[in-house]
């Protein structure tokens, strides 16, 4: 996510909302690495993660607190 990297040079990044096209462990790790929380849409065929990665934590947040997760995710509609 080059945009996240450039933005982090000048601003704090509390969270990033992104659509399914940006759903990857690398993108989530990038946002997390700059102190942000990645709110990315999950695909319907996403496999349940078995590790303790940012991906896994966000997947479980999405599955168990969907309404709250989607409230953050849908902020991207304001851009």
C-alpha cells in the first residue's frame, strides 16, 4: 500500500478502510506497522485463520462484531 506509506510520513494513521481488492496479509501488516487498524472487506470464501496475525484478529473482529466492524469499514464511502 504505497499510499499508506506516503501518508504515514506526514500523518498518524488510526485506521484504514479498504475494499476487497486490498484484502491481503501484506496490506493488513503494512497498516498495522504504522499503528493503524485495517478495516478491509473480507471475501465470502475467506478461510478461517489459525494463527495470531493481524489478519486473524481482524477476521475474528469481523465475524464476532460485524456491525461495529462495518461501521468502521463504511467510512471509506465518505472519501
